[in-house]
C-alpha cells in the first residue's frame, strides 16, 4: 500500500462536526469542499469517524471525488460499507488510479459477479495485473507485490538501461534497484540505481549486477516477508514464481503495513477478539466476541468446581474466602507477563526448539524468585491482619506454587499450541487463566484444609 501520513491534528474534531452538520443540512457543496483539502488518509479518517448512515450519505455525495487512495486506508468493515455505496464504474475508476496490489486489496472481498463487472470496466492490461494479484492467496508475497518495476535483459549495456528508464512511460515513481533477467525471464540479480548511474554507458549491465540478492517465492506468507525485511534491512525485494521468473517487487512501505497488521492481529487475539470490530454494528460485535466469552465461562465454571470442593473449609475459616482471590490474581498477572513475552518471541522467530528449554528454565526461575518475594510480603501482611502465622505460611506457600505454575504454563502453553499448529496468540490466555485459577485455588484451599483444620 502507498499510505500517507496524517496526524489527528490535521483532521481536528471541529472539522468532523462541521462535516456532520453539513450532511444533516444537505449542504453537499460544503461537504465536498471540507473533504477536498484533506489527504487520502485524512478522508479515510473522516469516513471512519462519522456514523454508518452519515458515511453512506457522504459517499453518495463524493462518489468519484473520493480519493482512491483513501479506500486502502480504511478499516475493513468501513471499506465494505463504502464499496456497497459505489457502483462498478466508480470502483473501477478508483482501481484504475491504484497499483495492482492496492486495487486487489479493495476488490478481494467483492461478490464474484460484482468483481467481474468491475474488472470488465478496466483496460485489459490493468485487468490482467489485478487478476494475477487476486490469483494468489491473501496474505502472501504474490498478493503484496507490485508489478510495476524496472526489469531489463542481461544482454543490455548500462546506456541502454538508462535510455529505457528515460523513455518508458510505465515505470514506478520510486526506483531503488534495476532487476536483471535472462531470456526466459529468470531473475539474475539486481543493480542499485546509484551504482548504475556511476558506471560508463558501454559497460554490460551483467558486469555490475549483484547476483546474491534475496528473493521471495510468490507463495511466501506475509509474516515471513516481514521477518526477511527486518533481518536483512531491505528496502525492496523481488518476488519470483516456482521457476525463478521475476514476477514483481515488494517495497518496504508494503511491509510496514504488514507489520502493523500482524501486531494488531496478535494484540486482538490476546484479548480474545478475532478481528478489529470497532466499526462493526453491536449485533455483529456481540456475536464475534461470544465464542471466547463462552470458553471463558467454561473455565470459570471449572475454577468454581474446585472452590466447591472446599466449601466446608471456607465455612469454618471465612478468611479463606477473602484471601483466595489474591493468590489466583497474582498467578494470572504473572502468567500474562510470561505468555506475552513467549507469544511475541514465537511470532518474531526468537523462541525456537534450540532455546526453548533455556527460556522455560529462565521463566521458571523468575516465577520462583517472585514467588518467594511475594510469599514473604503476603505472609507478613496476613499475620499482621489476622494474627495467625499458620495462615500466613499457607498463603505464602500457595503463592510460590501458583507463580511457579504461572511461569511454566506461560511458556509451555504457547509452545504446545504452536507444536500442534494452533496460533498461540489466540488461545494461550484462556488456557493460562484456567491453570492459574485452578492451581491457585487448589494450592491455597488444599493447604489450608490440610494444616489449619
């Protein structure tokens, strides 16, 4: 994507309110003028701030006056609503102004019949590029890549390449590397633009090509693409098909978007939210969140069953009911810290089979040390509160047990889920909460029953 920077200061709340007022009073020309001075991301921001009904009205007023680049900045839920207000000619006009990868992004979720109508409105060469992009699975290098690049035969001289760059009308706005291919289209390497400009015109381009450049198969997952760019500090990277033929190039701005998407997705999953539902309607939002709330309900019932086994102990020592949430809460918080580090390390490729044991041992040591510290603090507090050293010892021992369990669960659960092909960001927290609640209640109430009754 080719997004623009836009700070919230450039779209002040006053402007949003003026747009809303103009919409309510049907002052269409004022609406157009208010949005005309905004960048693409500014227009997208306004579309996301107004209500759904106001958004529909706004899109109906703007139509082709809406900056096409604003569409690629929109939240997915908002984009779907905007596209519903545009006909196939309007969508095709927007796609015509975008790179093939960005056009594919806004077209990918259209119904098949509407997609065909939009494609039919485009020139044949643009339609072919978009169809090729859509042929690759979503979230792969083939879908991300730009087909607009500088590709030259390995038999050319530097002078021929320079003349080609001067005369061609379909070159990208930003060029960092010249890609060199053989007669079959197989990638031979690249030449940085600066190196080529410093080389004499008669020199064959193959003499200055760098053959040892990284390339990506078109079906590479976008997370792997992001890792490669980060690890090798790339600005661009060519994409090749199964035969090594050059297909396109991925630019660093596309990868920044992917990194943002991956980080956002992991954050949402850690909270038990599958997608960003901020712009969804209440019924859809409730339905999306209900599944994990159901799982949480089941785990809460399990923890309650454990407490129920010690009902008589709680009746005899009321202090147990007061203190047991502390043990479970400390374990849950400690476990969340550990599982957050583990999930991030797995996502970044830093936690592997080679260092997994060392990581688990380190987190267990951290859990043990924190367990000792907070066992002492809580034990002293309980003795001062209730005047019973045995109760203080019991809660201290339970604290050590639960923080150790939290550390082990916070590392082993994500590792185990990944081993079975399950995204650890999605369900680690649910399983972790179950473990810390059950172990915390079991350790505290079990020790209390054994030593205080």
